[in-house]
C-alpha cells in the first residue's frame, strides 16, 4: 500500500516523461520561478488498516504572454498530455492502485504572471 510520499513519487514519475518541456516539482515550486512548471502535491490522505485514499493536486502553470493574455494553446496541450499520462498510470508491480481524474479547472492567475490549471486526481491503494 502506498503512503502520501509514494503516491506523489508515482504521479511525478508518470508525468515527467510526457514531454511538455515544463519544470516539474513535488509539493511546490521554488521561489521566483519564471518558467512554465507543474507542481504535484498530495492533500489529506485517509488511512485505514486496509485502504489509503487521497486526492492529489497537479497544477500546471503557464507563463502569460507579453501582452498579459493566457497562452491557451500551450496550456491546452500541456493539460491534455498530463491527463493522458494520468489515465495510463502504471503503479509498481504488485501494488493495488485505482485512480481517476476528478476534475480539471482553471485557477486563473493563482501565481502572478502565470495562468494555472488544476487537475484533481484521486488515488486508492489497498493491502493485498
């Protein structure tokens, strides 16, 4: 059964090779980040003796264009690639893993100078 750190690692390893060319962070981005980037963060994990269940936030940050407008096509392509990777996630051999994309929504300018889309991803793992 995976804990919150394992889940973030598995999601990170799934998103990293999709080729969007963004900097990828676990938990949060560094101060002063100026490039397009993705953050993967685990929210509250519900733990029982046999099941761990919790939501993961994947935030895609795309730098706004020089005129202040969102770079919609770049955001669209990045979000589609990330979602496709999440739908085809491969957990470690022998681990029970059930996951789904709960929603995807624009957060607007969650960080100054960036447009942000949040993907909420839910994960359930069990003891065999």
